[in-house]
C-alpha cells in the first residue's frame, strides 16, 4: 500500500493505528485504487443519472466530458453539490 500511495510503511502504519489522520488526497487515491481493483465502476450509475442533472449542467461538467459519472468524487470542478471537489 505504501508503494502504491508513494509514501513510507511507517506513514501507513500511523494511519492504521490512528496516530495520524489520513489526508483527503490519500483517501481519494485509496478509493480510486479499490474501484480499479474490484472493477466496480461498471456497476455504479453515473452521478448525473442519480442526481437528475439538467442538460445544461451536464454539458459543462468535467465528469460528463470524460464519461466518469461513476467517479465524479475524483474529478475536480464537478457541478454536483454532493460530489463537488473544488
């Protein structure tokens, strides 16, 4: 895990034992790695389907542009209030 996240084993151990809080960017990397490993992306609905986003909003949303509605939480600049990352 340390190698995948580009950090030390000691840092991972500190996260696991609760000595250090896991930074948001590390959490996002972990979620990304898990989603790729389990190949769950194909089973998740796109955020614009779940949130029933207006077509005008969809057209400007980076998640729609890159067809990553299942990973809108990972994309900066989305327009979804629940998934907004910027």
